[in-house]
C-alpha cells in the first residue's frame, strides 16, 4: 500500500500542472456548491427575515369577533371590543418555535373632536420593529397621551403634528397630543395609533387585547405548523395564517434555491467536462505506461484503480479548495446582501467533498474505460 | 532432449490479410538461449508478443511450462505475464516519474508485494547500486536497459523475453548488457532474444530465422554452456 502511494504521488507530481487546472475547474463548481450549502442553511432564515419586512404572517384573534379590523392592507373583520384576549396569555406566543415577535393591539371606535375614528392601541416597539416600512412624519409616541394619526385620518380630521385633540370613548374623555403622521399604505392610514396601554385605559379594558399580529419564520417549519402550535398554546383564540405571505415566501425561497442550484449544476458539469477532458489527455499521453503496466501483469482493477484514485485526488483537492472559496462566498453574500454573518453549515464540508468526489468519479469513467482498452502490443511498439 | 519449457504448435497470427505468423512449430528447452532473427516484418516481435502473453494467436497453440496459454482467460493471461515471463524492451519503457528502484518495485507490486531490499539487490546485480534513486531521464541508455533487465528478473520468471535489447545501445553498453545475458544464461535462465544483430544472435545456443511468419532456418551455435537442444522446427519456405 505504501508503494501504491509512492506511485500515485509520483504520478500526481509528474502531471501537476494539468491536474491543477482540472482541480481548479472542480474547485469552481465546488465553490458554488459550498456556497449554496452554506447559504441554504441560513438563506431560508435570511430571506424569511427579509420577507418579514413586509409584516406579520399570522393573526391571533378572539374566537368570535364582529369588528372591522385591519393591518397592512388586510381586512380581518369588524371590531366591537366585545371579545378580547387576555394580554398575559400572550407570553405563550413567544415560546412557540418559529415566532420572531408579535404586535398586540386593541381596537376601538372613538370620537375624535366629535368625529368617529378607529383608535388602534398597539405595542409600539414591536410594531416599529416588525413594520420597518412604516413612515412617520414627526416622531413616535413616547407617552400614553401621545398618538400618531394615519395620513388619511390626519387629512380628514385636519390635524397636524403637535396639536392636542380630545378623544372620547363612552363617558371617558382624554386629551392627547398628535406627535406624528403615520403612512403605511394600509388600514393604519385611516386610524389613530396609540400605545396599547393608553387604549386599554381609555376603553377600560386593562390587560386585554383584541388582535395579535404574529411574525413567524417559516423557513425551517411550515407556517401551518407554527399556527397549529400557537392554536394549541391559545385554545381560546383563533389563529390564522396570512396565506399570501406564506405563499410568496415559499415561492421566493424556492426560486432562490433553484437558481443557485442550477448555476451550481452547470458549473459542476463544466468542471466534470474539464476533468474528463484532462484525464482523457492524460490517458492518451500515458498509453505507453499503461501498456507497460499491462505487460508487467497489472490487471484491469489495478490500472483502473490508478486513474480512479487520480480522479478522486482531483475531486478532493477541488472539493477542499472549493469548500473554502464557497464559504468565503457565502459569508460575502451574507454580509453584502443580508447584512448578517453566515455561520458555516456543519454538513457543507462533507456535502461539498462528496459531490466533488462523485462528479470527479463520474467524469473519470470514460477515460478509465479508454485506459482499460489500451493494447500493450500497439503502445509498446509506439503506435 | 532436455525438457521443453516453451512449445508452439502451428502458431499463427493474422492481421486482416497479413499473415504475421504462419504455422510456427517451436520448442525451447529450459535454460536454453534462443535467438530469433529475420528481416523487418518477418514476425519476430509478433512471436515474442504471443510468447509473452501480450498478444493472442489466431491459430495454433502455445504451451509454456505445461500451461496452454492460448486458452487462458484475460485475467489468467495477466497472471501469466506477471508470474511467468520477464520482458526486456528495446525502448526500455521505464516509468518516467519513478526512480530506478521504484521501476523495479513496480513489477513486484503488480506481482505480489513491493520489496525494496530485493529490488535494490536486483539493481546491484546489474551494477546500478549507485543509481538507485535516479529517474530514468538521469540514466544513460545502457543504465536504463539494465533497470529494465532488473525489472524483468525481479519476479524470477520462468522465461526472459527480450526484444532487440541492444538495439538502442552504444557498443560499450551493448557489451555490458550482453554480459548480463551471458551470466543469466549461465545461471540457468531461459532466454528468448529477438535481434537484428548477428553478433548477438551468435551468442545464443540456437538461432532461428523467420521470414514471412515462418521459421526458415534453425541452427545451433555449438557453444551451449549448459546443453545443446536440437530444434524441432517446421521448415517452410514461401
């Protein structure tokens, strides 16, 4: 076995330039495979998070509800505040795997300067985080007596940032200051937005919420599975998925994966052709050596073994270099595209290496057949 | 007559219309040195290739040490080559990236197991103890041929087949190689040497001449160091 290694190393060294080019071609394909494998673990999460920028994808509401509610351009019904959820129960939402964050809200139809308008009390911090595209002209409310006015509501009511207005609900009357105009492109544009606590106090529903928008990451688990878990955690509520988001997310993810996969397959094919071409040339150049080996009594297994091991060496070298290059590529994409650090996937090194070895092995089949067909009589005669 | 180690019966080899060998009957005794001469295209190398199991006849039979080689399966023919014959080539055919020592060990590796000490001894026996670690490109033609001979001998083959072993050598190296052959013959090795060189041919116990694939002449050189074998050849003239 030791001597076989000496022969192999001698042979590899003898053809190092040609083999290096073949290994480089394999490395290019392997780099894409490695990049794909390293990203595919994180890319689902990354793309999922990017898509999260478009809002929540699950909604939790009381089992029976008649209020017209909405967020992000989606209508969920009509609110009368007759049915609410206990805010403390929502602690369980964060314990469900896949949930990133949630926005609790309480809706009520209030009178603002004697005109009816929907007041939405929301968890402001979570709402800002989950709806980064929300544009606020002015500033976000800092205290319970500050509100945002939706762009259309502000226009209809004729109020401007900095103005104090009176809000009444039943026999409760409060004076609040409008500190900013909110533009979301959705139902919020027609509402008055305040903190959840302020809405609970005004409507005398402390510790109650009417609607919960949940943002969940559906890359590892399906959104339906997360919804089922949420439903189990909150049996008194009704959990629904926002199918539009789920489908868009799945479609984009699948397209990204398909695109990278196709490019990787094409580059690997090019690598395989380079390896096959290189080995074919090597076999042609070494016909005399192969003929000699046969004349010395080498059987087909030994001759095939020599070239297969050389092909595997190309695959191993290309796979190893490709893995490292692919990891660098994945980290670069992570930083530039997703503004995050990609963690190396544990199965990327063996995955890349196995694919590179498999491709190199397949690429060597025809050249090896050509080697086995060498006629020692002809080659030793110099034909 | 001494025991035959090689026997051919009506051995023929055709390439399309060309009859490279045409019904050759030949016996070679154990320990005999047989030279095969003849003009180019007379079938000398074809005969040697068939005797060495590199090529198959299209007709007739070949027996080596009691085994009918012509009926061997490819796998068994490969075993025959590594266990029964030692080949010496005019072009040496050394693997360029292996040292002299490794080239000899290569034959051991295909035979059974590489043994560096044995390979070194084989090279020392042909006077290359100073050139063990040299690559073929660093060796002279004569030295390369001696590596080739050491490689042919390393597995103790029953017959040594040499195709124009001195054809690419200068006079001094030719003499060194022929001296090795003389020693091998004296030690009892069976040698079958194809040559153009009448001087090399005359060193053998027996010389046969091929023309158009037939043995047209067989002559004893009368200086058999061990035994003289009377050839039983079919004379054919075309």
